[in-house]
């Protein structure tokens, strides 16, 4: 009986506990918690994680770009959605630009890599905004494989979502709010293993 109980609780530790959310999901809002801590990793949990904030490109004041580095929990995958709102812009269309990109990072040390590290950190999505009307031009260009409307499931460990851009003339500005939503799910246990341990639990239940 003690051996059966040992197997039972070992099963719980190996297959149930790792897929439980042992910490709360990350829901960061710059209007409540202040500016995103650029390059500092946010460790996501299973469930709904989100980041809400603002960015701006301005000739006169300090430009505010965000770089969100997030880490998925072990044995997980995630869906990713991204949206912008409240866009305001001024100046000619060629005077200012802000580009969002989502990149896979090989390690956390790569989080400090600058805007020209696309070979080290391959981008899987991008969207560029220009000053002017404003004009929004999502698209697939250079090394970018997907726009933000068609992002595949995230299965890598570490990602960075960030903006880069420029402002050339005094009348140029480009401001916007954004929301990034990351739904994290545990990787399903293979059906054969699940059936085996379901049977084991049934036997233990009957033995008790």
C-alpha cells in the first residue's frame, strides 16, 4: 500500500504540479505601475498576461520607447495579440517613424542588444507607423516573417516586444497607446501517458 501511495503522489508531482499556475499572471499597466522596465525580464505564468502602455516620438521632449522582455514558463506555448489605439501624429510622413517588432531571444543577455541585432534576434513580426496623417503601414518586409495579424503560436522561451524610431524635424511627433495580450497554455500531456496515469489513479482509488 505504501508503494502505491508513493507512486500516486510522485505522479502528482511530475505531471500535475508543473502544469499548475504557482504564481499569478503578469498584467502590467503603465498608467498604474509606471514605465515598463526596459530589458528587465517579466516571467509570465499560465493564463492571461498583458502589457498596456504608451510610446511617443517627439522632437522637443525625450522619446519614450518600450522594450518588453518576457519569458514563457517551462512546458508551455502561447498565443499573442497586439493592438494600438489613440494614435496622434504631426509633421511630414518622412519626418518620424516608430516600428514595433516581436523577436525571439537566444538568451536574456540578448535583451540589451540594440536595434541592429536582427540577425542575433530574429524578428517574427513587425508594424511600422509614420508621422503625418497619421499613416499606418503594417507589412512584411526585410527579415520580418509575419505582421501582427498573423502571428503563429509562441513556442520559444524568451521574447522581446519593442519599438524603435526617429524624429527629424521640430514639428514631428508620433504618440500611441498599445496592448499586448499573451495567453499562456501548458503543453498537453501525450494521450498515452495520460491514459496510463489515469488508470494508475483508478487502481490507487480502488486500493484505498
